[in-house]
C-alpha cells in the first residue's frame, strides 16, 4: 500500500461525517488553519447557530502566523467575511483542546448563554479528537463536529505544506488512544487498517508530532 493511501486512511478516519443541524453555538477551535474561521462564518451565515465562540491562544506552530492569538485572528477574519461583531465571542487563553472545551464552557456560562448543543468547527483531522474531548469534559450537551468539506488533496494545497499536515494527522491519530488512556477524552475505536496505516507512516519518518 502506498503512503498516499495511508494518509487517506487516516484522513477518512478523523472525519466523523456529522450532518449539520442547528445548535446553540458554534465553537471554532484555534489552530494554524484560518479555514476554521472561514467555515464558522459560513455556517453562521447559513443559520446553523446564532453565535460563534473562537477559542485559542498560541502554540509554537501558530505564533508566527497569528501573533495576537489564534482566536483573535479568527475573529478578525470572520468580521471580514461579514459576521457581525455582536455575534462573536473570543476566548483567548486556551492552549490545547481540553482548554478549548473547558474555557469555552466557562465563558458561555459567565455570559448567561444556555447551551444544550454545540457545533465544534476544527481542522478536518481534529474532528475525532475534538469530539472525544468534548464528550469527556462536557458530556451533557449534544455535540456536532464540522470542518471545511475539502478532499484531502485540496486541503493539502490550501495549507501548502504536505509534510506538516501528514505529521499532524499522525500525531492526532496517536492522541486518540493516548488521551483516552490518560483520561483526557472518551475512548474511540481504532480499526486495524487505521492502526496499520499509522504505523507505516511512523516508520516512514512522520514523527514530528508524536507524543513521547
């Protein structure tokens, strides 16, 4: 099997294929991918939720691209795309997915916004981890996951760094199991073909985002 096929296997695994439906809030998870903000804006304009909460500080992979913080830059991009300012909340301190969920929950509660359901908008390969984390930390709400609906090759072209995306895919696949073991997320099934694809990509040197 080619490495390209293995990358596709991981890509498909992380896409939960949740159908869109109206929720109380859209939560855009900070990252290096400005497409998260663009898709959150699109879903808002389609009436999927009445408010967007962008959450994220910085990580080593984002500080150069978003020097004022991921959530701040996401907000600015959403405003450029026509989302009204009063429809956007910003949580600028989260440094990991667990923080994204917990601090978003706290901010919404502090604003008196009742949440029974949420749409998590993330990079395509972060969907499964975001879902598993949310179900662990905020189990009482209905959660949907959404990402820009791009095929793998189009997404790679939009990011412009194939190795970076593959390393992130491999890292997120490892985190599905490790974070469940550490109590950060609910367990998720990892099919044998996904585990084998992961192992072949690790053996091929895509180890930059692995936990040690």
